């Protein structure tokens, strides 16, 4: 099968497109004929590598995808060849205490497709039966590939972790990113008031179109904190901050919050190290919570909202698999608004 993979860590030029052997299903696996895959920042981190990441090479990238079931294992009961499916990229063992309690993302063996196991940038993907979900016949395979990782992440952050309520002010950094644009839409669906930041006039307009009530250009207005506090929240402050940016935004996130506010972090695209003034945390009695991916129930809950068009993933651009290096470059430079897809 044709696949986009790496043979060693390094820069984007390590990506190879060539033939690799087709996967064979285990008893509880399905083989998906991938039609679309979607890029995520984790691709760039994996290509670079980190200490403790020991991949067996060649390694196929890609966490998000959608397609058609091509083959099923001997024990598979809920799918047949020809079903249209979306894929949950969070893979767990299925039998430990955490998995049995429905907390799959706490599993010791938890991993993401394309991280420690072969991912979606290939013609065929082997994946456990419990990680695929049938999609409605009339629902597009593009949107089904664009949704999972970012929407399940944003959904868990806002509901399980932040417990957002009606009329909460939710502050979202970097509206053009995948998790951020999902978080804007989910926050609006849950009747919160959304303030988002982004870097250009064009992205500001797009953020408004998907539901942000207030959008700030952080490049032309880097000192936006007082404006948000006085003019937007009328000195009430923010109840929830969604931060996937990390180093460059974290201290601002803490300062933006009102007493009892919740800061939820799911990533650090600008770097992992930050300085925190602890006085803000104890005096305002803040909650700071991490969030990683979702459990199976959260994945199914958010996909149902997507399939019923309550929220809808934004697709910025579709590349062919042969253009993967250009696509990853475009992601790395943060030029996108929403998701970047590969047609496989
Ligand atoms: Zn487990």
C-alpha cells in the first residue's frame, strides 16, 4: 500500500512516500480503506522525536482519518465490509481497570494513532473495532476525517474538565488552531460567551463566523488583558480559559481568570516551560487542569453532535498525499484556519 512515513527523526524532509506491506487484521480489528486523513500538530512533534519515544521504523504518521471498512477480523461483530466509518485516534488496552471504568485515556498503554502505532497516512489502516464509528450515509468523509482529534479534545476540556455553564465567559487562544476552532463552536453550542484571539483580520472574521462573540488580534493588540477585563467582561473576569498554546500564553491565561476560574491546558505548541505567579492561583482559588484526548463515551457524544450538524469541523485546505510536506509546512507556519486534510 502507498503510505507517508518516516525512517528516522528530523525535519519534514524525513517524510517518505512509498509502498509498505498491507496490514492484516487481528481477531478484533478492522481494516479501513482510508479516504481522507487530517493533519495535527502531533505529526511535527513525532517527526522531530522526543526522549522516550522509541518508534520501530518505518513509522506511518497520521492520527485522524475516515474511510470504508475493507476487511474485518474473525471476532468483529458490529461492522461489515463497506461500512463508512470515522476513527477514534485514542487507542487503549480495553481490559485494565481504567479502561473498564470507562477512563480509556488514563490507560497505561494509551496511545494515539500515528504516535506509537501506524497511523492514517496510508491506503489501509488496522484499528481495533471499538475505535471506529459508523457515519451516516449522507455525511461527508472529509468532515468525518477532520473532526475526531480536535473535537474530542475540545469537548472533554469544556464539559468534563471545565464544566462550562450558560453565560460563562470562555477565553480561547489562537482561534485558527484545530482545538481552538472546535472549542469556539462547542462553547457556543453550550451557550457560553466566547472571546477568541487570533493573528490576522481574515482569521478574525472567520472566528466570528463560527461563533466567537469577541475576537482580538493579539499581534496588533498584545496588551489585550485590560481591555478584556474592563470592556468585555465589565470587570467580571473570565470563567474558563482554553489554552493549547502553552509558553507564550499561560501567564496571561492565569491573569485573565476571575475568582474560581478554570484554566484547562491540552498542549504547548509554543513550548512547555512557563513561569507562574502562585499568588494568582491561591488568591483567586483557580483550578488548573490538564486534559488529554477523551474517553470512548466523550468521543461518541461529540461525534453525534457533529453527525447531527450541531457543530461542524472547519476544513481549511485539502492536499493530496503526495503534497504532504507542503501540507505539514503550512501547518507548522500556522497559516490555517481549521483543519488541513490529505486525500489518500
Ligand atoms: Zn487499559
